[in-house]
C-alpha cells in the first residue's frame, strides 16, 4: 500500500464512523503489518482505532499528551517505518485540547500549586507553540492547536530515518485535525501551509 492509499483508507474509516457504519470487530491480523501509524493525543475523546474504524493490526497507535513527539515516540515511528514498512504517519490533533489550554493559562497566569511538577513538565514542552501563537503583539490562543501540530510535524521531519523515507517516496507524514464535537477528521494541510507538503 502506498502513502496516498493509506491516507484514503484512514479517511474512509472516519466516514464509516461518522455514518455509523462501523465494521464488525475482526480478529487481529497474525502479521504485525499496520497500514498506518497514528500519533495522537491521550485525550479520551479521540481514540484513533474507533475514529478510523480500524481492526486490530490495522494501525500502530501512539498517544502522548498533546501528541508530543518525544525521542521514544520518534524511535517507535522509525522502527515502524523500517521494520514494518509503514507508509503513512498521521499526526492527529484535535479541538478543545485541555492540555494546550492549560499551557496557554500557564503562559498567562503562571504555575499554580495544584498542577505540580509533572504536569508542569508537560506544559513546558507545549510552551514553544503557545509563544508562537501569542507572538510579540497579537494574542490568539486559537492558533495554538494548529501551531503545535506544525511543531510535531517538524520534529518528526528532523529524524534522519523518517526524512530518508520521505525523500524516497515510501512515506508520507500528514497532519489531521479531529473536531471533538462530531468526531470528523480532516487533513490540516491548508491550515499549516508548506510544512505538510
């Protein structure tokens, strides 16, 4: 399967989900050969396997707070591309991300006692996207989800292994955005510009 076919299959699965035409649950494929990897947020409202009507073995799913691409996550994606021949990595952002909202609040008000050091560590990783959204004068927290999606894509493209697979045409990395209220997933290229090309 090539990258464009894998993306079409993901989006067709989302159409089935939106129309209530989910496939019966099938047993896992005995081979570990997912057709796509999805890096998404750990938010309970955006489960990739359900949103894309995927059977066990269809997707390699990695979920982190606000789809942060830490080194272990990048390494897992590199392995999926090298060992399993995964042709597509989808970075799945979503509306209403509470962690990104908390990162904006941290920027505006500072750390509160209730957050604690571990939550603060996560929020610090989101600060570059928040700072970019606020810019020097314009304050627009609505830009944070798309800017953070763009930052995650840039992190993945810095990987030598993934960059080589991209250059060869074996791999495509795409930004997707889920509207939490409906479950609809759309490609986010238009909103991100050339970074996703």
